C-alpha cells in the first residue's frame, strides 16, 4: 500500500534509508566518519518499533559508552513520541551485567553479586598470588592481571585456556593463578569487569535453554562502533544473533575500519571481516555523504588517512549544504604554554562571537596534556569539564604527589601525611597506623612527629616496616634540607624518586600506569613555572577551589579516545609532535601497525569537527629544568596544503632547523624526541624581589588569573577581585601592576 512516508524516514538520504528499511537479515554498514551511521542505527531502532516488528524489549542495542546509550534512548523516544521503556540498550558491560543478574546461579554467583573495581581486583589477585607463593617482585600482580584480562577479552575461561594459549608469565603458573582467582571471586560472590562478558558468554555457550530464551526474545540486534569490539564481545553477539532456522538473523552492525582505535584493549578489526563469513548473505551498505564537517576538514582527514595501507576502502563526500568553509588551521607555537595561551585565547574569542562553549572541544593524545589548558581556562574564567577522566589536580597520582609536597612544606600537615605514609606500601599495618595516631594524640604532636618517635622507640613496628618508615622520615629531613640549595623543582623530582613513589608506578603494569608517570612529569613541569614550593601549593589550592557546579555551558577537554562518536563545531587538536602524537610507544614499537593506529586516531580527531579544526604543535617542551625541541608530527606533513593554513612559522622554522630534514622520514631516528637545547637556556626568568607595596584599590595583573583589583592586603597575600576568575587570595610575587 502507498502509505505516506513517516516523517523520521524523510530525514535520511536514500542510502541511509535503505539501511534503515533493510530490517530483515544481517546487515553491515561500513562507512566513514560523520556519514550518519549512528543516526541510521537510531532511526532503525525507532523504525522497528514504529512498524510493529518488535516490542521495545525485543531489540538489543549496543553502544560504546553510557552517554551514547542515553542519547540513543532520547532520540528513539523523540521519534516514538513517548518515553521508550524496558529497552535492552547500553554498553556491552551494562547489558551483560543485567543478563548475569538473571542467571548468576549458573556460574555459582548469587543475584546480588558485587562488581569489583580495579583496586579490589588487584588486592584479591595479590592474595591469590601470595597464597600460591609467587614472588610478587618478580611477577607483579598487575602483570598477572594483564594476562588474565587478555584471556577474558578473548572469551577464555581458565578451562578454555589451552596449552597453546598459555602464557609463560610466572613460570607457567598464570593459568593456575587465573583459576584460583576465579574461584575466590565466586566465593566472595563477586565479578570483575571482564567477568561480565566472560560469564554471560559462557552461560550462553553451555546452556542451550537460556540461549533459546534469548533467541526467542531478541528479534533485532543493533551494534554501534562495531570496529572496536573485542573477541569476547563478538562471540557474545554471534551467539545471540545466530538464531536457529527458521528464525531470521536480524543483526545490524555499523562501523568504520578507519576509526578502530582500541586494539590495545583487545579490539579486533578482523571482526568486520568475520561478519560476512559468519552471516552468509549479509548485506553490506556503504554511506558516502558526510553531514558533519566542512569540505576542508573532510579533505584534510581523507588525505591523512590515505597514508594508511590495508584499509577496506571507502569514499567520503561532503554532504552538507554549507560545506565550503574555513581551512584547517595549523599553528606552530613556541612552547606548550604559548600553545595553551593561543588555544584559550581563541576559545575566548569564539565565545565573544557567540559560540556556546559546549560546541568547543580540546582533544589531546595523552592525559597529562590537559594541565596547561586547564590552567589557562581557569585564568581566563572559561568553564570547562574533563570528559572521561578527572581534572589534572584531582587525579590520584597528582593528589599523592601533592600530599608529599605538602608534608615537605609543612610537616604538621596530618591529612597529607596520612595519605602518603603507606603509599607506596611500606608494610605499615592497621596496628602500626593506629599506634601512630595514638602517640600523636597522647603527646599532642603531629603524625609525622609521632612517626619519628615510633621509629626511635621501635614501637608497634616490625623490622622491615620500621626500616621503611625510618627511610621515609630521613628522606623528608634530607629533602627539606636540600630545598634551599637545590631548588623546589629538582628537590621534587628527587623526592618522587627516592620515596619510591615513581617506582611504584613504574612497577605497575596496568594500562593506566604510563599515563600516571607522564602526569607526574607534568607536575614537575608545572612546579617550574613557580618561584617556590609554597607559591605552587597555594596556586593549586586556589585552582582546586575554583570548581563551581558541574552544570552549565562548558567547553570539553578529553583524550582522542574518549571523543569517538562525538562532534563539536570547533575542535582543537594540540600537541601534534613526534613522540607525543604519534606517541613515543608507537614509534618505539617500530612497525607500521602501531603508527597506523595513531593515524586513525588523528583521523578520529579531525572528523569530530563540524566547522573549525585547529591543529597545533609546540616547538619546545620543558623536561624538568631543561628545554627540548620537538619535531612537528609527521601527520602535519600529511595534511594537504590546499586545505590548510599554517601560522606561526617562525617557531616551526626554528624547530626544523635543529632537526635535519632526513629525520622526518627515518623511522627510529625521527622517534628520538629532539635534543636538549643548552640546558636551562630558556629558564623562566626569576621575578625580581618586590619592594613596592600594594594597596587596596590597585589594578593588577596576575600571571594565572589575569586582571583584577585589590580588595585586601595581608602581609604577602592579596585579596583580589579578578575580572574573569572571581575573588581570590594570591601571593604578591605573582602580581604586577596592571
Ligand atoms: P562517527 O563515525 O563519527 O560515529 P556517524 O557515521 O555515526 O559518525 P552521525 O553521528 O550519525 O555519523 O552523523 C553525523 C552528523 O550528521 C550528525 O550531526 C547527524 O545528525 C548528521 N546527519 C546524518 N545524516 C544526515 C542527513 N541525512 N541529513 C542531515 N544531517 C545528517
Ligand atoms: Mg557514530
């Protein structure tokens, strides 16, 4: 019958509509960024419901993030004209958690099992390893956790790990440890994150009746970001989708091989190729019009990704009516501070021109990069949020390091001392810590003094713990003594090393550990922007206090990985330098494979932008007290001149001068992150001592917070009403007359 076309279908182009209407049988949508894959999936969901093919709970829809799931739920509801309820819509983990609660007994769990966080997991595994008498020094528990997680990513229960799959980790004990760890989890009525998929997949594999129930239940399956599924996720999908004849296999996966960026977490791009094999007769639909970005942005992204080999091959055409537009800008800046100033300045300008902050994003390769931008935004009073992670000074390792610095600065800071006295582990048990508090109370002294006393008296301390605590206390004496001569930057670096704190993260094999080490280096770099330790601590206290409510219009800072699937009018892509992006690790690995994943990440970054994309690199970065020059990323050279404007050439010229041209093409050489330009040659000049007094009412300029007027003077501290950053108390050394 010739029914009028529903409204929601008219918002699609013909290829998209075909993908929505081909509801029966397996379908793979393989298409580039911004071609409407997610829109197709959402519309398809609504279409299935609107056409009466299924009830809301008969569709299984998988998104990559919880945020994406929320958005899809909202859009489906909008099309339906009523709230969509009872949906099986969420991430792999959320969906599996729900399934596991229903069938927990089949793997020996109770319905109310707990999901362990990463810390609990590790603590448990440590106990298991201790019981098995495995030397934790030689085989750090984190490494064992990595081996186990990789098995879980591949759907291998301990029983399924064959000799061929076994690892030589822990002298061949890995499989036994894995089995023991899983037993302990069940005893505790707990599951770790990886178990959610592993258990459910195992249940579906071994319980035909349960599988049959889901086969009857789920008539349609929808999967977004399919290129980043790992093996166990794929197995789970395949089990659910391969319904027995005559039930149709209505699975629709959408993805883009050029946006596969999670291989380090076990994602397998081969799942795209497997699809057509496992679902014979699958239709493959390609979408070629990009509705997100302007022509220059698309052209730049396409030219960049063309440098990858082994692509499935796709065409991408501008589909926007207003597709002309500004070229991609490449900014060459002197150092990371200048980069942060340039970016924040442009954000301010855009805001003045009326662009909402939520339409602006800064996408970084590595988490530590956010620090410089955060400080600039605080200074200018630009509200921001860090998506998918904590703000720099709220990250656990930064809080730990700050606690060390607070104790260094002020031995009576009990809160700080408590945080670090047993971090890294120094063998202080609950009894020892209780005794320390007891002494402090009894003698009315700070905890650190109590610790000194305990060491002297040997009270409540075993031999090893006593030794470790003694070393820590002697360390603080030494670092405090070094402060005036060595300076706060060098002393901090020494402290982090000698206290064993840096070492703790070096020993850590979790995927986050390298990022934490980078953050610590960035912290030392931040210190070097200040004249004294006390000045820095005050600054951070002010920065931390600066956070108003999380609501409202804010610009976003996040890693490129976290930006997948999102879009913004204006996107900043800073830090395009060899060794940072592409990352040092990808360069060290040598081969093209790791480099190609970095390039895909660059492609993801560029294609997040609707109208304005600004790429930048700094020619110099500071490492401790030294400056090193950085080589511009090879990806910058891969952007087509016709669609790019380059600015700030001076800095670029300078940095190209220090690197011979051949360096750009030679792999391993290019990876060697620049050379030191005369140590300290570019040290920030020490600010002159101040003799001129400030008075209430003076207009001043502060390095971090900008212009303001003095409302109060208290010795060397000034209360200032800043034009952008609000009222603050700052040290007068950082203030100049404005
Ligand atoms: P990514 O690969 O980045 O996940 P995608 O293929 O999922 O991208 P969408 O996010 O679905 O793309 O769509 C990109 C943008 O284009 C969105 O703002 C979407 O609303 C818009 N869009 C999609 N299809 C059309 C269309 N036919 N007409 C107008 N706009 C469209
Ligand atoms: Mg998408």
